[in-house]
C-alpha cells in the first residue's frame, strides 16, 4: 500500500491558481487526486485545472456563504470531500503606528476570517462524512517577527490556534487538521522583496540553507499532512522554513 497515493481522493486546493497553491494542486494531481482549484482568479484557475485534468471555480474565502456553497457543491458532485488545502494570504508591511483601519481589516479578512470560513465549511462537511484532512497555511511569522509584520504575524499565529482547536473538535469524527508554516518562498506575495537585492540576500542568509524556498518545495510537506502517511498527525504545525526558526543569530564562533 502506498501511503502517499491520492488515487480516488477529492482534493480541493484553495488559492491553486498561483504560487504555492498551484504547486500543491499539480503535486496532488500527480499523486492521483481529483483536484478542484478554487481561486479569485477564475481564468488562471481554469487554465491550471485543465492542464492537470481537474476542475475549477471562482471563490473568495472572505464570503462565508460562498465557501460553504463551494464545499457542499464539491461534496455533492464528487460524493466526498477528502482533502481541503487553503493557501491564500495577504500582507501589508507597515509600522503599527501608521497602519490604517482599512489595511488592518483587509489583512484580517483574508488571512484569518477567510481561513476560518474554510475551516468551518470543510469541518462541517468532513465531520458529517466522518473522515477528511484539512491543511491551512501559517508562517514562521507565527513565531518570529520583524518590523512591519504586526497584523500579518497576528493572523498567522491565529491560524495555529484555529488549527489546534479544530483538531481537538473534529478528531472524534476522524477529521485531521494541520498547518504548514513556510519560511521565505518565491511567490507573487514576495515579489517586493525579490526586487530588492539587499532584502533578498538578508532573508536568504537567515535560512541555514542560505537560500529561499521554491513553491515546489512546499508540496512535500503539504501533501504529507494531507496523506495517509500522516494518519496519526493532527493539531500540529510543520515548519518548512530551511531552519529559519531553529537557528538563533548569524554569527559563527571562531573554530566552528
């Protein structure tokens, strides 16, 4: 038995039209999953879905009714909802004292409220069928911060506690809930950093691997948590950060 085989499983990938979500959608399809891509960029979602033999639809996770409708539609059309992976998040990098209410609301609505909507809707469907796996995306910013990351870090820490609570509530029904916490990954979200050579190198040097991750390198950790290989893993956070949170400081003592 291949515990990493997704044949016969229905995998919903939210945010699958670009970045990590796209890489995960392609990875799940390659392992045999029937993939449904949900994204605000409907055209890109349909294009990627067509290339992997999946399906797609538009979804804004800020809309709780739309999220619930999407989960119900997949369950009715496919007969089950085995895996839900949610990758969307946004960031506004500003000092706390200059953050606007509109910016605060915008980040919280996507990162925290939106992912809560996904967790709630997927949880209802999966606990009813008494099986399933949900994977949300946190970040190293749930643990360590830098100036300008206040609201983003807050939401990513919130994801961790949502995952832990959902795991405790859904576990008796056979539903697992986990999170991936990436470090710095080359995606559309990090374009601003990549365009600044000094900023780019500072992040690369903070990783013990001395480089950024690619979106493809998030596929393995994500699919592990979604797969039967992680059948006894729930309520946990898998840090895929190149050692960022393991190493304290950049100075190497003499003789090392």
